């Protein structure tokens, strides 16, 4: 149906499962097979009312349905503020009752005259608007400023949907939830000539002192971490004599960080993120007490982030980029019963979650679905998107320039130890490792740069001609499935072999980048003159392709997995390879260097190779190629991130922190947030309460536990037998299994002699014996899990046990 080629975008209508209509095609030629459709996002026209029209006929974007009536009230309130300032020459004074009464009269006048009036004025809300009108706080500016900045960019670029048309946002829950706590004495909000006067006008001077004494732990100093630190400096958190901010991040600054992590500059590249970020915010607010660390949070750093450390904190803010670290910090906060402020962004999307001790569910209470992975067969034989070819190219980089040099280096440093480790491998892994070693150290070891060019030229032939020709030999273009359907249909694109042309820029780019990187792994000085490399590549003699018979190409992952499971290493071939390896004396001149993929260095040829490798494969399968920038984003796994989303999300986090600092406890005071600046969408809701469980008449949640003091009055430690009796007598629970870490300390199926022996041992000795490892000096408590039954013999679920033995 060639009339569709290059046609204007056509609307698609879904008629049923796998059935779509693109309109009337009766006048077109017949559709035979093949072809690929591309989704086109069509522009949409928005029409806006003028400012005068919209004041009288407002359209509100609702963000919190618990405050459904609030936007209409604030629409009148803000008009009244403008009117008040016009009449009085200034805004109402903070918490001044006289100014508040005057403002309320202006509100009534404005509402009477307004077309879009409210039936009943919320006088309490209007008084708050009067009291707070001179206030100014960094988190609120971050929220409103971020939304405004994104709207400006929408107006300039025409990208994403604009806000229609009024958006009112308030966070009045930040004020004290105590009765009358949201109405301070006027003297408490008087300016003091400090940098925090705008904040004092909202919360009062005593609250400001409270903020300055807080101790917070920020985990991560990337995009979110930088914004958190900036806000902390502006707010004054940790800026008092007893306050402190701890920040840790083991990463170093990369070039790609600079577009959204504003505490870093180009001269900071390769410096520790946490140190640079801490120094930057210290310049913003010299009073800030901050300690920068480069530790990874996890089991290995629990001697640093120990009981004393966590117990001294007022809360934790996560600024992490992976789920495992988030879950770990979540568990630590639950264990130490510390508030956790969790947040994340993805492009224009963002979320904020409040984890409140003894009240809300934790971050780990719910999980996002796992990320979709590309099937192996699609990646290796049937790609249909540029993401597939880029992932394939990224894998080839590791297979060619990282893994072989690493294997050779391991062998050269300790041949006997290396071979012993190899033989412990499973499946065909030992054989594949030895083949890689022999290929890299012997068979394809270059001695001069022309050898590297020859290697790259033959690799081009293998990847883009021979492999494709072999695939077409097994599955010809007219191949049919067992049901008689065309094999090359749907997502399976019939490929075409590519013949090398030294005058094609993309072909030459593959040879140039590949040969230079190959030379670097062998510490051979490369030639970087393209014309010289072109001449070398043209002179390479390439053997003609001869199709192989009996080759099996798997068309599904299940087939590939089954075949892989059935493969074991050929011990005879392994022995032959080991016997053929040269002695260390013969390999004394061999020095290899594994290459670590670095996407941000435009001179290292890494991305040049990835782009050429991917786009050539895309050419095999008629896939639209990707430019350097797009390829870098996908292959480098750069998570889409923009400054506006990050700033907005952190603003929302810090508004929740205000509530925690105020001592607010009611769950309805706090807000989890979900935003998408592109739509735009703003959704706020109460956090989910912690699910309740029950045994006997005792309700418990994830925040509860059994706190057991293991030391008796005479200083001796409780034995396992006494521990079991304690639960039997005090809690009416019969323990059938007791575990520590991954080890079982006691179970009903354990040998009687071992049970008798262990019941006489102190609990810590039982833990050491079962786990076969000592207890670190910094550890004061052990965490036990139990399986137990009630006095009726029914299994019951109970909290974990915190056992203090010091």
C-alpha cells in the first residue's frame, strides 16, 4: 500500500483486539506484507481567556480533592490582597488582628463585586491569608517557581500541555495542628533582621530556633540531594549550635550532572559529589553545620551509621536513584522509628512519600512493578526498535573491551587461582571463560595497530554481513511458520546484510572507534588519522561468507533458556585450552587494560563505537537510526531529569519537613504528592496508614516489635531456654522457629541433643554458633524473627524481636 509512504499522519481507530482502522483505503493499492507504522503525536490548540475574562469565569486545576472548595476561596482572597495593598500601601502585618479584620472587610467587598463570588466566605482561611501574606519560605517558592518556569518553557516551545488556567496551592497544614497553634502572638513573628525573617513571619521565632537545632541525614547528593541541601541552607536546618546535616554519596561528579545539579560546576568534574555540594551550601549559609561523607549506605557501613548515629537524628531524607538503597534506608528508619521523606523524579513526573513512625505505611509496604526487559531473542536476532540495537551495542562494548582484558589480567596475576575459580562455574560458563582467555591472550592478540584495524574490519563483516546472512539462510525472507504464516511479520523485521564501504562515514566510524579501543586494551599506541585507517581497512582480505548447516537459531527466550540449561562445559576442550596456554614467561609482555564505559568523555571513542555499532545494526533491520545525543541517553542509561521537576519535588518534601519539625502527628496533616508537569497534573492525598495485624487481642503494625532486655540484674545474659520460657509465660506464644539473619537458632525439627545444648547457651552465643560469624563491636541489639503458635495451637503472625544484650 505504497500510497501510505510519506503520507500525512492518519488517525487510528481501534476496532477490536489487534484490529485497527486508518480510514478509507479503497482507492489504494493492495497491501502485501511488511511495512512499519510510526506513532505521531499531533499538536493540540489551546485557547485561553483574557485575564479579565478569567477573573470573572475562572477555570481551576484541582490538586487536592480534600480542599475542593479552597481554590474558589483563594481566588477571591488573592484579589482582595491586591485591593488591600492598593488601598493601604502594604500587605497586612504578620498575625496582626487589626489588619486581619480590615482585610476581611476587603474580602467581603471584593466578593460582593465579583462575578465569580463564593456563597460563604471562609473567614478563618482569610485571616490566615492576611497573617501569612508577608511570609516567604524557600520550599513554597520552589513549588510555585518550578511550575511557573515549566509553563514559561511550554509557552516558548509548544511542548507539553499548558495549565488551564488558574492554579492555587496552599500548605496550611505546615502550621501547628494544636488548638490555636496556627495563630501566633504578633510579637513572635516580628522581623529580627535575619535572613530567616520571611520564614519567621509564617512560623515565628521559636519555630525558627527549632529548625536550626534539627539533625538530618540526606542520603545522596545528586539532583534531588543538591536541591535538598540548597533548601536546608535557605531554611536554616542544622544551622544552630546543636544542629547538623549529614550527607553521604559515594559518586563523583560527571559532565551530564551539570544540567540539573546546580551546586556543581564544570571544574568540579570527578570530585566527590557530597564534598562539593556541602562546600557550595556552606557558602550560601555559613552558619550551616554540615558533614560530607562518601559512604555507601548498606550493611557494610552499619558500623558508621550505627545505633548512636540514628538515635541522634530527627529524620532522614532519601535522595537515591535505586530501589535497593531506598528499601534499605526504609528498613533502617522503621527499625529506629525515624521519619523518612522519600521522593523521586522521572522526566516531568515526580512523587513524594511521607513515612511517619507509628502512623503510616513504609516505603517498602508497596512496590512498583518490575521494569520491563527486552527478550534475549529480540535483542540478538529480531530487534525492532533503536533501544534494542543500542542495548545490543552496549553489551558488545563489554564483551569486546571490558570482559576479555579483565579475564586476562586475572589469569596473569594468579594463573592457578584463576583456573580453580573457573572450574567452579556452572553450565558452559567455565568453557566460555577459557575460550575468551585463549582468544584474547593468544589467537587474536595484536602486536601493532594495523592488526587492530584488521580485527575491526573482520568484526564488521561478522556482525553486519555474515551473522545476518546466516540468519537468512536459516529463515529465508519467504519462510513460513508451522501454521503457514509468514515468519518475517509483525515485530520480526526481515534483515538485510550490509556490505562494507570504506567511503561510508558510518562504516568507517565503526572501524576507527573499534580499532582504537581494541588497541587501548592491549596498550598499543593507536593511529587516529581517519584516512590512514581507511587505507588499512581497505587492504584487509576478508574471507567470503559460507553458510553453515545445522545451525539452530532460537526464536523464543524459552527455547534459548532450555538450550542453555542443557549445555555443560566440554572438559576435554577445557583441558586442551589449558594445555595450549603459553607460560607466564611467554606472556610477560602482555599487558591488558579493561575499559570502563564512560559516556561523558567525547574524546574517548566510547560513544563513537556505541553509535556506529547500534546504527549499523539498525540499518540491517530497517530501524530509524539515533543521533549521538539520543544514543548517549539510552546507552548511558541517563534517567530523564529536568531541573523544574526536581525543584518542585524537593519543595514539596521540605513542606512536609516543616510539619515534622512542628511536631504534627495527625495523618491527615501530611500529604503524599504525585505530579506530572507535562500534563500538568498535581495530586495530593493522605499517606496510607500502616496496616494492622492482630494476635490474641493485641493489634500491631510494622512499627511494633518485642523489645527484650537480654541482661539480667546479676549481669549475666539470658539463655535460649529462658528466652523461650519468657514468650511462653509472658506472651502466651509457643515459639516453633527462631532465626537470626539467615540462620536458624532453634526449630521444632532440630535434633533434640542440639536443642538441649543450645537452651543452656546465652542468646548471643547461640547466634554466633548458628551464623558461624562474630557480632561486630558496634552492635548492641540483635534482630530475631519467630514463627509461633497461640495457646490453641494456631499459627499466628507476630512482630519481630529487638534483643538488647549490652
